[in-house]
C-alpha cells in the first residue's frame, strides 16, 4: 500500500467458507486512532467466494501515516454466525506530494 495510490488489497478466507453467501461483510483498516471501515457493497469492494478485493481511493491511503496499517475482514452469515480473519498488517509507504492528484 502506498499513500496517495489506489491500492488494491486482497483478503482470502478458507475454501470451506463462501463469502458470497454472507449477509454482511466489513473490512476495517486501522492505524492508531484512524479507522476506515468499508462494507461488502461499498464502491471498490469486490466479493468472491473465498476472496475480498478492496480498491482504496487516493484520499483513503493519504489519511494513513507511513507505517503499519492493520486490516481485518468480518462477516455475518444467514444463520446468524459471525466470524473474522486474523488481523493482518500491511506497510503504508510514503510519497513526497501528500495530496490527491486530479
């Protein structure tokens, strides 16, 4: 992940789980007090049976400082069961021009 980029983050779950059947999916990015939560139907989020891809926008990656960003995927299934992935950490790389390019 890099500040100011439209980074794509891919999260994978075991083959025994089909995320397309989930009632709710949320992906949370956290660094210190800064949090960003996206939902399965948010723009830039693509849900496949065993994978969720998230394309972040320039502003979203600029909002995180250089350093580790924690990411976790959570889901709610139709039977009411809920679970989450382990928390993963990605490194957010810096840029010199810290603004959105339009």
